[in-house]
C-alpha cells in the first residue's frame, strides 16, 4: 500500500472513530458512574440533531444549533434520569428493568420526534466556514472531517482534565468505584448521578449535531448508531472512558482498512472484531471497574 | 309488547336496507406501509396519494355506486405484516391487498395473496423477483422493478457516456443492492459493452458513515461509480463524498432511486451538478398536464412534493378502479385478474403519446424510463437541483425480458 | 386441595387454548392465538433463564432464529415430510450453538453477560443478513412447505403447535420443579450459598442456558411453519427484547406469567397497530408503566382483596409459589 492510500484511509478511519467515540463515551460514562446501560443513548443523539434543526429554523446559525442541541439533549437526559431511572435503582433484576425502561424510551422518543417534526428527511447544512477541503500532498481532507477529529480530541482532553485533575472529577471516579462509601462521606450521590447522566446524554446530543451535516436527519437515526456504539463500548471495556476511545479507534481503523482488502465483509467486520476481543478478554480491553468476572 | 316488537322489526329492516344501499357496496382495500423509521416518508407519501386517488375514483363513481375504502396499517416487519394481511382478508373482508415499501415484506405478503387467492397490488417495493421467478397470478405491480431501471441504465451507459471502461459499484449489502448490480452487469453484457470492474463496496444498509468507502473508491479511481442506495443512504453518501471532490473525478450513476425527490430535497444545495440519476417518477418530467396536475394536487394536500412512492400508490388505486369498472364488481377475483392483464393505465409519469400497461405474462406495469443529470432548478423547493437533459427509453425494450427471468430463476430459484 | 391448586393453572391453560378451538373464532384470531402460544413457549423457555436463574440474556433471538432457519431451510430443501424432526433438529442445533456461547458468556455476570449475549446474537443476525445465497439475506425464505396434515385451515396448525408447545412447557415445568430447578433458583437468590453447598454455579447455569436455548429454538421452528416464511428480523435484537418484555409483563417470578405476557404483548401489538401508526409510542408507554408500577407483572400483582380472591391470576400465583 502506498503512503497516500495509507494516510487517506487512516484519516477516514479517524473521523469515523471520533463520531463513534462521542456517542460511545457518553454510553460508557453512564455505565461506569450511574451503573445504567442506557440503551436509549441513540435517542439522545437523535434529539440533539432535531433540537439543533429547530434552533436553525429560528436563527439559521450552526454554532448556536450546536449549543442548543447539546444542552437540550442533556436536559432531557436529566429529566429521564431524575423522574424515571432513579425509581428502579437497587431493584432486584435491575439490569432487565434498565433494558426495558431505556428500550421504552427509544420507542417513545423516536415516535415523538416523528410526531413533532414529521417523517421527512431534514437538512442541516454545514457552516460556510467548514464547507471546503484542503490537501496534504495528494490526500484530500475535507475541513469538516478535520473539525470532527479536532472536537473529538478536545473532548478527550477536557474529560482527562476533569476526571484526573479536578475535585469534582475525583468524586465522579469515586462514585463509580464505591457509591455507598461516597454517600457516607456526605456527598450528594444522587445529584452526581443526575449530572453525569446529563453530561453524557449531552455528549450524545453533541455527536448528533456534529454528524447531522454529513448524515440523514430522520426519525430512526438513533437506533442505527446504538449497536455500533455498544460494540465500541464492549470492545473497550464497559464503563471505561479510555476504553471507549480505544474501541472507537480500533473499529474505525479496522473498517477503514478492512474494506480495502475485504470489501465483501464490511457488514460483519465489526462483529468479528468484537467476538475476537471477547473470546480473548471477555471484559473488554481496558477495565478498571469490577466486571464480575469469575 | 306487540307494538314494541313491530317497532323493532321496522328498525331492523331499515337498518338492513341502509346496509344494502351503502354498507355492502364499500369495496375495502387493505394497505400495508412502512410508517416509522427511514422508510416512513414513503409510507406517508403513499397515504396522501391513496387519499387523492380514492377521492377521484369515488367522485367519478364505480359500477352500482360502490365506494372504495382503504385501510392502512404500519407493516413493521414481515411476521407482523403477514398477520395483518390475514386479518384484512378474514375480518375486514378486503378485496385487495395493497402497498408495501420493503421487498422482504412484499415477498412474505405475496405468499398470503397466493394462498388466499386475494389480489395484491405492489406499489413501491422493486425486487424483480415478484414479477419474475416468484411470480404468482394474484400479484400485480404498479411501479417499475429494478430491472427496468437498470436495463435503461445500461442503455444510457452505452449510448450517452463516452470513453469509459472502469466501473465500480457501491450499494447496501442486501437483496436490493445486490440485485441492481447483477442486473446492470447483465444489461451491459447483453448490449455487448466491454467494461472492467475495479471495485465493489458493500456497506450495511443505513450505514451512517461512508468516509472510508469514499477514500477507497477514490483510490480505485473508476470512470463510473454505480450506486445502489435509496433514501437517506443516498443523502449521506453524497453529502460525505462531495468535499472529497469525488463527483469531479468520476461519473456518479444512480438510476433506480438516486433521483427520488426526497433525496433531492434533503440534499438541497449540497447536490452536485451533472451527476446521472433517475427515479420511478419525476416531479418535473414529463411536462404534461396530467403530471403537473398530479404534483400540484399532492403539494396542496401534503404541503410537500411527492417522492416516487406516492405515484405507485396513486396508480395502484386507479388500476383497481379500472379493473372493477371492467368487471362490474369486485367479487369475481378471477375476472379481475383477467381484466388487469394487459390493461392500459394512464400514469402521471407517462409522456404524451404513451400509456403504461400491465404485462399480461408477468403482471408488471410497463413504463418508459427517463434518465437525466442534475441541473439547477429551484421550482420544487426545498430541492435546489432537479433532473434535466433527460433521455427516454422505450417501455417495451425494458420489460418483459424472459431471457433475464430465466437467468434470475437460475440464480435465485423459484 | 393442594394438588388442585397446583394444577389449576394447567386446567385454565387447557380450557382456554382448547376452548378456543371449540368456539372457532375465525381464521385470523386462530392465527393470532397460534402466535400467542408459540411466543408463549419462547417466553417460558426464556424465563427458565431469566426469572428462574436470574440471568438476563439479551440474545435469545439467536436461538429463536436458529430454530426457525434450520426448520425452514430443511423443509424447503427436502420437503416437509419430516417436519417434526426438523423442528427437533432446530432445537438440537440451537443447543449445540448455545454450548459455545454459554461457555464464553457465562464467564461474566450481570450486565456484562447481557451485552455478550447481545453481541453474539447481532453477529448471527449480521451473518444471516449477509449470506444471501444461503439464507435468502434480508428477503428471507418464503413458501416453506408444511406436511399435508397441517395444510389447509389454520386451526390444524394451531392444534399442532398447541400439542408441541404443551409438551415442551410441561417438560420445562417439571425441570423447574426438580432439584435442578431449585438449584437454579438458589443461584438467582444467592450464588454464594450454592457454591458453599459444593455445587458448581457455572455448570448449572450452562445447563439452564442450553435447555432454554433448545426450547426457544423449538418455538422458532414452529413459527417457521406457521407463516411459511422466515426472516432475519427473527434474529434481530427487538426479538430478544420481546422475550424480556413478555416475561416482565406477565410476571417473571411465576411459571405461567410469560404465557400471559405473550398474550398481552401480541394482543397489544395487534390492537395498537390497528388504530394508530404511533404504535411504538403506545407500546413504549405501556412498558414504562409496567416497569414503574407493576414490576412483578400481571401475575405478581398483590391484589388488595388478598388471599380470599378467586380470580385466576391470584390462584395461578399461589399455585406456582406453593410449588416452589
């Protein structure tokens, strides 16, 4: 393979990976801290897109839409956590109830989107500023692709700073390790959970808005991203933030180079990667959190 | 007591006579459409078009003053659709099954139609199988199949595109995507066109991110990139490929669903100029009174312009009405089948001087195909580009092709 | 008295599902009931793992699909004469696959196990979708033949399904009341204690997983004959989710709850789909209400009029619980 092909496929893989990471990181954060498998995470991705669309109908500004979509998705997330999910914490068979409840929210939120905004495809144009592309040698890189990659890295850096360098971050990490102890120490754990859920769903919303100019804005788009994000999280290690990054990079790049050699296998490539990882390390590649492995 | 009994009898008799005069002459059509998710827009468009057509038919009148009534249910998945189709027949006493976006569901429901001997009009699903190797005599289709699109496409590639040799394909990895590529290659071979395939790409249906495929295609550098997406996948692919200047480096060719209005609308100004597209109905072609009236009427009813799914549904209802008029009632299924075979149906998409007709052997509607390139045209907002410079391919050159039906039967079995 | 109580749910089961044949509700409703009873078996088989052993599998669509595809493809390829055998082979095929998946995924517990089962089911779905020359891909396989004695009016197939399902449900019932069934219950309540008793949790879970997969596949095989068509949708995650849903709605801690759950879910789909295109919203709301207000399902509801009640739900619950 010549260098040009390598670089262009690598960058493509990176941009695929970053959008995956933005969704998956929220999913894994919720699992790690709140201990909920948020199967409805894709619906917040969808909500982010549609809130941004609505904002752009009023103000015609992508950047404002980006903020509105992110914030509103987070607010809906907090409402869902505070009024609904909280009620089933600590139940016997909590896992099954989490699945059912978040599944119910997929059904409800997707249909609400269709009810409010209609079934037809919507358009969110790229901001003028990022419409073009530039060349590295003979490799074409669209500015928007670069933008996605940069935002992905900014989120990674912010998260690292927050989790590792601030007191609040320490609290979040602590609550993922020993919730009860933290509560005994006088921390408002339920509040942390709601906030983390809000931040994580906001990240889903952010991914939704960022992806919108490149994808089809349609009800049902949320369900289409959830399985891939779950795969990323499973590969990386459930509940591990850095695992989500690693998993996304692996999936993005494997897909990107895989289609050069095995275009026939594209649809099952991600599943194969996942199964291989799981057979070797069933708890995922990185997993500091107790996984319940026997 | 006696009086009350008498009164009751009168009431019952009145009620009966009312049912004779009104109720009994409602001819029910049981429709199934996708109403949620990606395909939902096609279902909603079909719903609007059905209402338009039913109003037209009922206004014009049917033999004996009968009225058409259409029940629509979201079909969800093949299992559920089969169950609903059976309910339609046994409980609602429908005379016709109707609609369906997905070929997988169409294939499941055609079995119900065959088993229960109820006519099934397919209006949007395009798998050639249904009017070829999986043909059964109660099935009719009011929109063209993928073979008709791809055969016209092969002719276009032979006559209109000069100096190409290398060709690549990208399409969703399921029957619809696979069939189109097989059909195009068969058509090119049949026409004696020499070509070299430099790549085949099979992303999953509803793949959100095509970036890696795009860079891989750029590297393969075909002269022509054939695409077999539909709906949102078309939109995503074009949006993502444009900044890579893919459309400047090769000819993009997408003739079954590429020019469908909802994709043109969703892409708006992002649509590149000069790419080769087609669809099963165009809002801006032919420039006949009938087509203009149809498109404007739809716009008035829905507040948006129709995708091609709407035309299939619209034509399907008129096909049923025409058959009932010929037979005189809707009860004699065998006579209705006979009436539809070879029937002429005036469709919005018919250019002046041509009328679509039902091929008596395969029950497939036979229509002209028009392939064009994108040009700036903002008459149908929010689309900013529409098709122009259309080349028209005669209907009888495209279907039936018994040679292809034999080939397909060999490939896929009965 | 006790034995009557114990068998009351069975009596109700027979009266209801056979009574339907006597009443003859018409082709459509017989077809609907055939779906209910097949889904009922699916749910009961799933509940052996879920309600009994406390393992939340989110990948049972895999076994349901294997059953449907083995039965359907064999009948399509070599004629329907040995239909019953093909259903059995479907079950055996699923059991074999479940050994491998069980060995791998039971290494983990809780949500990790759940995710792993989902992963395997989605892989199988992807492969089925992909191998279009073999499985028919997205289009699935249609016109699967049935043996002569099952063709014709739908009540024949309904009765056939009823017999097969009843046998299977009875076997599962016996299993869950055997000492093995008690061990499974112990695993759900306190796996540590089971280990203390010198029993192997992993091995018992694996056996439960295999049994559950086997009967799930029988249900899938039956469905292949009902409509004469199979689709990859049968392997997709909503099918797995439906199993959890049916058990929860009906009552996962009761034996017959899942059958009631299957009836409710099927009926709900039917009614809601008939009147609104917003069926997914409606079903979502129902699920939410069940999860929040009736987490023990219909048969698990503590009726305010208490033990005196003679309603069938109450009796069923009592009967099932006394047997435990």
